[in-house]
């Protein structure tokens, strides 16, 4: 039997996320939260044990953090301000012990409280003021699961969609593609808790990734992007989605993806090709956008101001999507993750 009950869980959540009168008139404790401010954006992301994370590699708190970042990133990709969110929390009676697959006798209340506290840490790490847990549900589940639904709003500008790219637009990636994928590779190699300082940035990118809400908002405010989305599934998977919505093609130069010396070192330990990791790796929560060539320098400047890497990968075309490497068609194997592949 578990050493806690549903009421204790709800009370614990409410103690970590007390009602914010500036966001809701009724928060946790009623059948529904009542939101005060208008929100025109809404998104949902879930994280399920053994699908999105493995508790032999990370803590439950890391899994909660990652799930919230995914939602923040979706709102950011529209140029929006992340706002209130609800949480559906699925709890098993036992969790696997760290470093082992043997379960603990019981999932402890402090494990759950730690996961909820990580949501507040995620909010603070992103510097968000309107993002706050306002309600949800707690259920018994065969696996640990977090499912978050977040509301967001735009600030005097229209949401940036995926369907605005046009032939001639530049294709830009903001962030550090491949970092999270290599972090996953390190976990698979048993290096999840290494003290090697050269590897810690990759593990942090996998376990506690950060989205780019302020950079995305700045780009949207200035109407610099013709189309934009977040990189949750990797360039190789996400770019075709954007181009399909925009009904255009592209010519992509994979040579623009240049791995750092540290990335080459970490990838070698994982027996991964670093360029393939940058091209196909997901869950980096950077931004993929298209823009008029005349706005490329403005976006580069904003990226520098937000201490974010910026790469121009190619150009939108009226033809098919072409992946090139050393000026020839690329035959690089697609190693992207797919849920139902």
C-alpha cells in the first residue's frame, strides 16, 4: 500500500503552487480553475515513463521539468507568453531505484513533492511571471506520467504560424541542436551521473532542457519570422512539417551543422555521429524559423543578445526538399525517433 493518499498529494501540490489572485479567481481545490486574463493559445504535452524518460537515468523531478519545458516551448514557438497550466499526474505505487531497475517498496510523498517543486524551478529558470499551476487531476497509473495543458497569450501581435514560409526565405535554427540527443546517448552508455564536466552540458540539455520564450517573443514582436515552430522532434522531422504547412520546398546545407570539440568528444563516447545527432536529435526545444533574407541579420543580432546559437541552414524553394552535403545530395541515414515507427 502507498504511504500517501490523493488528498495528501493535492495538499502538497497546493502548498507548492498557492492560488495566484492575479491569474485566477479560483485555483486548485475546485472542480475547475477560473482564469482571469484572456489566453488565445493552448497546448498539451505528456511525459510517460519508459516512453519519454527512464527513472534509472533521471529523477522524477527531471521528468516533470522536461514536460513543463515542452509546453513552454510550444507556446514560445507561436511567439506567445506562457501562462497558467493544469497537470494530470499519474502515479504508480512504486518507482525504480536510481541506478537500478528494482522498484522501491513504495513511491514516497517526498518523491512526488520533489517532482512538483521541479515545476516551480522550471518556471524560475525560464524567468516566467504568468506561468503557474492552477489545477488538474491525480490518478493511479501503471507508470509515472505527467500531462500538462498550458494556456498562453500573444502580446499585441498575431501568433506566428508554420504556414507562412515562401520561396526565397532563409531557414534558420536557433539553439543547440543535438545536445539532448547526445545526453540521451550518454545515459544509454551508463554515464547518466558522470562527474566529467565536459559531459554535464549534454546531460543537462537532456534532463533539464530550457526553451527560448523571450527570444521567440522578441522575433514575433518585430514580425521578423514568416513561419516558426519549436524543435521538439529534430530538424530532419520538424522541417518537413513546416514546409508542408507552407506548401514549399527547401534546399538544406547540412554542412552548416558544425559540431563543437566537446560535442565531438561526447558523441564519440556514445558511438554517435555528431552531425547526425544535430540533424535528427529531438527534445532540444530550440526554434526553427523562416524569414526574409533582409531580416536574417536582425534575427542573428537578437540571438546574440539572448546568448543563443544561430545557424542559417538554407533557403525555401518552389521545388522539393533537398538535403545536401558537400554540394551533393546527402545519403545520411535518418536516425530520428518516432513513437509509432
